[in-house]
C-alpha cells in the first residue's frame, strides 16, 4: 500500500501536480511510516513561521517588484543603459544583460523579466542586426540574471532555510553576479564583432537626458545598499521604504500607474507570495520529517563513504543542482534541497555563504536548461517559438555560464572577499 502511494505521488509529480501537494504527500507518508508524533509537525512549522524575523519581508519586496514591473520603469532603465553602454561593441546586447539583471533583482526571477522586457528588447536586437538565435538565447538566459544581487527574493529565502546571514549573502553575491554579467558581455561583444553589428552612437546630451528620466529608479539600489550595509535600517524597514518609494515615484512622479490599478497589482503579487508560503509550509513539513528520521545524517554518511575530496563533492553538487534547477521551480528547490546540502557541505569545510552563492548560481543557470527550465517555457510563449529552437539558442549562453560557475565554485574569494574585507555580519 505504501509503495503504491509513493509511486502514485511520483507519477502525479511528473504529470504536473502542484509542488505543495507533492511535498505534503511525501511528508504524510514519512510520518505514517515512522513512529514520530504527528503533533511535532504542527509545532515545528508554527514555530519556524512565527519565530522567523525575515519571512514578513517577502511579501513586501515582492509587492515593490510588481509595482516597478507594471510601470514604465523598464523602458527608462533600457534607455539609460543604451545611452551609457550602447557605444561599446555589442552595446545593445550588453544593455539587455544589464537591464534584465536590474529587473530580475526586484522581481525574483518569477518570469516577469522576460515578459516585461522581451517585447521591448527583442525587436531592438533584431533591428540592430543580431541573429534571431542570439537574441532569443540572450533574453531567455538573462531572464534569471540578477538573482545574486540585493534584494533578490531567493537570497532571502536561502538565508532563512540555511539559517545563514542574509546580509552576508547579499554582500557575497555582488562580485559573482558582476562576474557573470561581464563574461556574458564579453561573449556578446565577440558576437557583435563577428556579425559586424553597428554601434549605437551616443552623446553626453542623451546620457544626461536618460539619466534624468531614470534617476528615481536608479536611486533604489543605492538607497537599499546604503541603508542595509550602512546599518541605518533593518531588512524589514528597507523593504517598507522601498514599497513607499516605488509607490510615490510611479504614481505621483512619473504617473505611470493609477491608484485604481493597485488592487490588481496587490492581487497578482500576493498570489505569488501565497504560492511561496504554501510551498514553504509543505517543505517545512517534509524537512521536519527528514530531520527527525535522521535522513540528512544518513545521506552525509553515504556521501562521505563514496566521495572523499572537497573538489569531487563540489563537482557532484554542481551536477545535481543543475539537474534540479532544470526540473524544479526555484522556490521548491530552495525549500527542499537547502536543508539537505547545508550540513553535508559543512562537513567538507565549505563556507555556508559561499555555498549559498554556488547554490543560487546553479539555479540561475537551471532556469534555462532543458528539459523544463522555467525561462524556456516562458520564452516559448512570449516569443512564439518551439522549445527545441530555444534549446539551441540558449546552448552557447548556458555553456559560458557553466564555465563561470566553475570559477565561482573553485575560487571562494569571489564570494567571500567583501564579507571578510568589511567584516559584514
């Protein structure tokens, strides 16, 4: 009976059953098989929700990101980036990278970036003589670029699940995040040279004009970084400030949004938040069972018996996370996998903050990996192209990002220098 139940849950998962239902089913089966008191499940979930001082920032940051996504902030950011970077070889492609990273930072790689910027950047890239494959691959893989920058929602959730300093994670993500953009920008420049793409002519007048238009949005990252790392405000306070600031700027300064639109924006953003919290509750149930059943310890003993070096473990970890990122939604991966790998990585002497950057970089790449990376599905719909076409288009970008991942993995300095240099806690 139990075997039949497990097989049924696995089949339903492959058929597209909701993540929370699959996680809850496995948790219930686990508690049914063990002698662990079911009441412990309720107590643990309640205590982890009620005692966590960071979870309440998730809906606030999400709401702020949706306000920016619904406004014309994307147009202003693209115009500013074009004026500032368009003169470079591959300037328009680099503009797409920077603009997508900026947007993903605030929208949490929920697919909003491809939807919001795809219609703006794809025609521009095609008009600029970039090939269709290059343009599709660039925009699809860039849809998750920026996950390592403040105030990325996945970083906050990773910090909660791994019980690691979120402030340290934000600091650790800066250099690896910039490194990823630079590597992709170099490739874009080479493609532009090979294709003889014309550069965008710019002027100081255009730079000043676009800076003036985008100045309110450009001030947001500066405000957040100074507030948090300067110790002026807490994470919750800066989230609230960001919502108030975005509301005032988009409604009263730019007048892109009307107050009557906010019930819809609130509804859309809170649907995402509700989905995250439902998955979180289900994942905590499964995690509680696994901890009580000592599954992480048994897994650790098995891995240590077969993998003896830190380098080999990191190779295996990257392969596993890339596969997981290609078949799991990012929040499900965060809630399920993080509690398992944190103690295992610690036994190999891997810094928990460095592990977080490795984990998120893998998931960032996994978003565009076959067979069912979320970016592939969204781009397939957004650009009306067969998914097999997108596989080919994304392949060069994926290979380049994997090479960058190897550097990030085996050069911990990239992740830890800012944390250690400035003593961030």
